[in-house]
C-alpha cells in the first residue's frame, strides 16, 4: 500500500490494521499504535488479537474467510478490551478496521485516549462527550445531594438543639421522654432551676447571663454519662434524663455534685458571678409508670419543694425528703 493511501487510512480509520497474505501486520493506525505497548509490525494479527465470534477463527485462512463479516474480538493483553472489526481483502493482503464499540468508555479510561485518537466522524467521539456530560451532571447531582443531606441533618440537629448552650432543647426532651416512658428501662427525670440568676442579669447584664447559661450547659455535660440527656428547657430551667439511674443515693450524689459545681464563682469581665440551683427529681419504673406529662409534673413538684426549702437543695419526690446540697 502506498504511503499516501496509508496516510489517508490513518486519518479516516485511525484504528485500522494492514496485514499481508500471511496475516502479519504491516502497518497499524495511530490509535492502535498508542494502545499496543510495542511496535506490532511483523507480528501475526491473531497473536495480538483474539477473534471471539464467529468461533473457530484461529489461523490465517480462517481469518481471511471472514471477509465482510462483523467480527467480535478482544486484545490478548492485560486489558482484554472488547473490539469490533471488519476485514476487507486487498490484492496484497487485507485491511481490518477496528473499533471499541460499547467498550469505548473502558478503552478511554485504560489507554488514556482523547477525541484526537478517533476519526472526526466517529460517533464514539459524540458518545464520549455525552458520557463526560453525564458524568459531570451526576457528580454535580451527587455533590448537591450531599449538600442537601448535610443541610437536612444540620436543620434537624438545629431543631432539637439549644443554640446558646449546645444542650438539647425541650422538643428533643419531649421525644426522648416519650420513648423512655414506652420502654422497659427505669429512669429518672431531674428538673433544675437556677437560683439567683435574675440578680446576675440585673446587676451584670444579659451578656453575663448568657455566659452563665453556657457555663451551666458545660457543667451538666460533664455531670452526665453517655446515654444521658442534658436539656435546656427554657430560660434558666434545665433538665436531665437519666436512663437506668433510679437508686436514690446515686441520684442524690449527682444532684449534689451539680449544685456544688454551680455554686463555684463564675468569672466574667473581671468580676465573679454567683448562682446556685434547686433540683427536683422524679423516678419512673419505665413501661407501666406515669406518662411523660405526669412525670414532669412530679419533678416540678419536687423542684418547688426544693425552692421552698431554701434553694440550693435537691428533693427526690419518691423519698418525700428535702436533701441539702452538702
């Protein structure tokens, strides 16, 4: 084949192979030259490429007998990329034009091919653009879904979180309390109201009051176990849900530690702020016990008893006893 004809075939059929009558490769188009790791010239076509369908094509006469028949083939190499081919006999041998067919996506990935490796009229180029556009759209959709999911999670978290203290809010407490009342595990509810908080706001301002509330949130987080729920109910009211904790002595120990921590001076803008806490606790046996509204009311009654007893006190409703902080 003349050099001019080869240049023409290289441009129009960059994946063609020219073979001699013995099936040896004389010339390979530029795309195949890129794909093969070494110069294929002089090697037998069937040594490099396997004909899978029609079956039984294992020698040169069998290959030439397939002239005009669509051939399904694959590379005999690490990437056994699928190929389609058509053999056209020539006086000095044959030309076999190849394409990747539906394997073009894998071929582009495995051999780092670009649009320049395909004929300008090859529909594979259009498909590559479509695949790239689809991939870009899918990636954009994936990122959007991630952002939406993140925003949903953040919104759900914000809906059950007190933004000042970082504790759970009343909505979160109500849901958790309903689940505890419906379960079998006994638990206790501790209602906490700050003492002398109004004086802090009146004397040092609301910024100082916010600082005190954040401090209380930190104290309650440190006083609770994993699985407990610390809640800012609203204003200067807080609550603890304590699953599995129903032994009066242990409950009292927790309450006393909280009161002692809250009575420590709180530094603010070169001054010391002073508060305390009154705490009322109600105990539930779990399933079969009082409903959530009655249980909260019981804890409120205990809290009011602590207030009346002089503040800085803990009342355990079941014990009907006012317990001092120390």
